[in-house]
């Protein structure tokens, strides 16, 4: 039960109340970890107390100490003010404070909050001020009676709105600040603490961080993705030797990784940094998985991942065996027997079916989206005689299919999507660029059957749709409009409505449990499958998902494998548990009024002209120059927040 809450201006005081109320502004989980109850939470928007054993003065003191630890010290109000706050709170906790100390603390916290340059100083005084405001009479009584505070147990962590939603948990404010301070190599080192694919993610990440950027509430989000690309490009362009942690002596244990996609590469990189011998088995002739074979060169030039980033991984001693298909050339259970642990990072490399008449007939010109992109990324036109293209779908794979079609000489390109533009899951930038390049969009339409002549696709019958009630995804469900069918002529029909995992690598492995979605069943805390010693992450676990999550989960799985091989019960770190806690609390408040002067517009990247770029595979966007990156980095508000629990 919540005894007291003052989160985001909503005060709920259940002390001495027979009918307690629940706060609406915050949803605080009952436990931090199994068996560890959360007794109180102090954070950037107030305080929540759930147990009357918590002493608010003692917790305020520990929170002030956390603030002092996390202050960068670059501005006087926060750096020096935190010291004075701690001193005053220490006096209160020892029972030797005076009423003047209480008022002094109030004035000091208010000053720090209103004059600090970044969010540590602007938000950390908030819970301390709330303790003074809502527990004032109790504190005055204790001052007069010289009663000391009751010591408690606490944990704290630092987050930020952008950091909290990053699937790879990058310390975004830190690496941006390092760019602002012209410490480009330091910035890349910070990025590599959490991902080994900075050049790749700096180009193709779907950037959930930018949706949680407080600068967006002023005049546009900080270009977090492009700044990451800049740090990687600066190293590549200047041929600098990557600055990596020193590898410890070999642990003497061997790990097999299945798949050289983002999840597998990430897992291998971080295991190698821990001293393990890692071998990756990849069925294709190049690394990267769907990042290489599913993303066109105009978005992700081949060499960024397959040479620059993979060479760094191989430089750590990771071996990659190409042309080896698990389940055919080598059985998974043989790897399980021969290696100390196995990690599966297989991607979603097959296409989902549309469920329309004619799609199983083998018509020429009917080409699933994943295969279409795979052939093109291998230098082939999947169907040279076809010039008219219709792609069905609304995600990034569909966008890649339509935009790539122009680049292999197709002249008439259409996209069919069963919902409206507002519901499209694709990156808005990709949609905008496709429109600029001349793709014709047909919204609220869905295919019903394929038209063929002599075994070749000649058209597709579509039916118009209207939006009904929301479905499980939260989007309004498309409903067919009876009698609205019409024909769209085409030579090539490409379904790009989803992807699926090819489970052929499980041949001879009957003990592996699957979910109802035909993905690997894993323990979400340990990444371990139903077979002890075999771990998995990426699309083979989540289903088709974003590259940044596969990379992030690959790194986390490396930590679990390390725990497992050291005889430690695998499980999430306290940092990960805090991430989950902060996600439930919600770090970003889209209704916040950010008290920052505007006028620093987002620096966009220069793009090739649509009529030029649509016919070539040259990279569409030119990265930042150093001066541009520094200017863009100056827009970051350094929105760190401190969250502390009593347990």
C-alpha cells in the first residue's frame, strides 16, 4: 500500500486514512527483485513511501549523497550545493540540527533546483524539498527532541529519458557531451561499452531514444543516432586504431555462437572481452545477417559492418566460420557437446505469408520481400524482365523493397498498405524518403488474389479497407469494404508483411522448447533456453524486431553466459532491474513544459537529391562534419535523473 506519494504534483497522503487511495501519476512495482520489497522510492518528480519503517530524513540524506556522487561539478550550484545539502541533512539525521538548518536546507535546495545547468541539479533537490514540505511538522518535532534518524538500506541508479528506452542501454548524454567537448575517441569508447556496432546503429537504428528526447518538447529532438554515426565515422575516416579495453588472460573455455548477425556479433564481442574463446558459425559467405542481406547499401554501406566493425571483433580473437549451416553441416547438439556454452543468434530470414489466393502457386514475379532484398544485396536483379512492382506492407522491409526497386531499374513502383499512413510502423523518415523518390502509396487497401498469365504475375486484386475498432497492437483494425475490389497491374508482387524464423538449425534437437509463435522459448532473466548451457537472443527469441534490440540482448546474453560459466546463478544486474523499474515509472513526461530557451534547430544531414539517389546505391545521407556534430551535441540538455529505492 502507498502511505504517501507526491509524484508529478499529485499528492496522495494515506497516513492515518482508513480508506487509502492509489496514486494515478506513478505505478511503483512491489518488488525490486524476487523477495526484495520496495519500501520507498525517491526520484526526479517526488517521493513515494510504502512502508512506515522508512525514515524520510535518512533517505533524503542518502539521496543527497547520490546527487553528490553523480554531479559533474561543472556548475557551482550543483557541485558545491550538494555538499552543503549533505552537511545539513547529516545534522538532521544525527539529531543535532536547528530550525535554521531546516530553513537553510529549503533555501539551498530551491536555489540549486533553479540555477543548475543540467538535470542532476535541476531534479535531485525535488524529493528533498518534498520531504521538507510534507514531513515538515515531524521534522521540526525531531529537531526539538534531538531524535536521530533511523538508518535504512538503499539502492540507486542514474537514468535519462533517452537512455531508459534504448534497447542497448547506451549512456547517451555522456557520449554526446564528449562530442561537445571535442573528445571524439572518448565518445566512441563510451558507445562501445554497450554496443560493438556504432557505425551500423548510427545509420539504421530506429532511434526510440529520440522519441524520448526532452529537446523535442522545445524545437526538435537531438540527433542522437547521427551523433553516434559521427563518432564511428571519425574513427573510420581517420584510420584510428580502435580504443578497446585490455583483454584479460584466457579463461580457457570455448563458446559457440550460431549466426553472425547483430545478436551473435555482439555476444561474441563482449565474451571475447571477458577472456573467452569464441567461434561463430555462419551459413552465409559474409557476416551481418539481416543487417547485411536485408538492408540496402544506400542505407548501410556494406563495408561499415562487414569490414570495419567485424574486423574489430575478429581482432579480439573471435573466429568466424562461413558457409557452415547448423542443422545440416553440424548439428546443434554436437556444438552443445563440444563447447562449454552455446549462443543462438539466428535472425528472422524468411517471409510471412499473406494468405491470399495464388501465393503458393510458384508464379514468376511473386517474390517474398526478404528474398527480394537478399538477391539484390548479392548483386542480382531477382526478376530482370519485370519493370512494374507492387510491394505489400507498411514496415521498414517494405520501404527497403520499394526504394531498392528504383535502384535496380524498376520504373513503376507501388506500395499497398491495409491501414492509413498514420498507422504505418515504418520509420517516418523512410516513408518520407520513399515518397520523395516517387513511390506511389495505396493506403487502406489489401490484396485478395494474384492475377497470372502463363505462370507469370500480371496483376493483383485489391479490396479497399476501412478502420474499425483498435486491435491488440492498439491500432484500428482494418475491415474490408464489400464490393470495392479493383485491379492493380504489375509484373512483380512482393509481400513484405512480416518475417519468420527458419528453425531448420534445430534439426535433431527435439528437447528445445518453442513458443506458440515458433520462436525459441527462453528464460527472460537468463536468456537460457530449455536446454541447459544453450542461450539465445535476437529475432529467434523475439520474432522480427529492431536491430538495436538484437544487439543489446546479445550483449546481455554474454553477461549471463559469463555468470553461468563462473558458477554464478545467471540473472539481470541491478542496473537492468533499475531499467525495468524506470520503464514502469516512465522517465519521459511528454506533457512537461521544458524551461529552456528555444532557437537551436536540429542539424539535419545533407541528402542526395531524390532524382539522383533513387537510381544509385550510394549512401543517401552524408554524415556530420566535426563542427556540425559539436553544434548538434550542444543541444543536449543532459537529462540525467537519480532514482533511489529503500528496501
